[in-house]
C-alpha cells in the first residue's frame, strides 16, 4: 500500500525566511511519481511539480526548490525568501505507475498549512 | 477562461434536498475526477471518468451519483445527504486517466444541515 506522510501540520515563518516542507512516502513500487500541490484559501489545488522515481536531480524553479532522496523516501519542498502570497496548504502526493495504463490514482498526504507572517 | 471551473462555489442544503455540482474543463483533457476534502483528512478520490466512461468508484455511497455527458463536463448529483458529507468537493482533469498530471478546479464548499 502507498502512503504519504507530511508530519508538519502547521508552520509559521516570518516573511523573507526560508522554509522547508517535509514529505515522506512509502511504496513498494520501483516506478512512481511524486507531486506537490499548493492550495491557497480560494480552495483550488495548484500543481507545482511532478517528479518520476528515476530522476533524483533536485529541481529549482524561482524561489521554489525540491529535494528528492530515494534513500530516505523523501521529497522535500523549500521556499526561499518566503512571501505572504506563499501562505497556503501544501500537499505532497504519490502515484504508482502501471505499464499499459500509465499512472494510477494519487495518494495525498494530509497537507502542511504554511503561514507567512508579514 | 480558467482551466477547470466548478459551480456553485458554495452550497448549503438540507438532508432531503437534491442538488447537483458541476465541473467543466477547458483543457481538452479526457479524464475527470471527483475528490472529497474533509477537514484534517487526506483528499479522498470518489470517482474517475476516462473518455466518458466511469473507471473508478471508490466505494462511494449511492447518495452521490456522478454523470459525465462528455469529456468536458462532469456532474455530481446529490440526494439525501448526511451532515458528515459536508466538505470541499474538488473536480480535476488530466489528459488521460492517471497518465498525466491532474489539474484541479476551485472546489464547491458543501454544507449539509
């Protein structure tokens, strides 16, 4: 069975500080995908990144960066120089990959509520 | 036009009412999903439609009835709901089931009295 754990329920940091959101996953599959979504107060889940299990290169997109480590089954998300607009709930998710059918359904973590204090 | 839209954004209904949630995607995708998001719980997948055919029903009670008339529209018909059904209902779409990233709508905040 698949499982995603986001141990940090809520985090508050002062604007311009860096913050890291943790994500630990469990899967028996060798091929899988990891995702991060942002859910602002408006409710919509905004796709941030998708990473496949064979690509352990870290990714940077502006102030966002992701650290994927298979050895520790972690896919952590760091926001550098945080801004008030970063305040949201962030979800990590995991998807199996099944040949001939592509990915299977997403398994979500319970989310981390991030509050950036002006 | 934003990628995935949902109406209404907020809905309050009694347990004897019948209502419907609507989702529309403008991304040319072929798969659509309904999720339920309750407080303090992970997102729960409810239904999946791939090319208008229902491919997954995640043990959802029959008081929730989905309908997918075409690849762009998805409905969730509600009847005789319970207060514990109060939640945020999110619609998503992807190019095909599971193959591609899912893109979500803003959700419908449902309150059952």
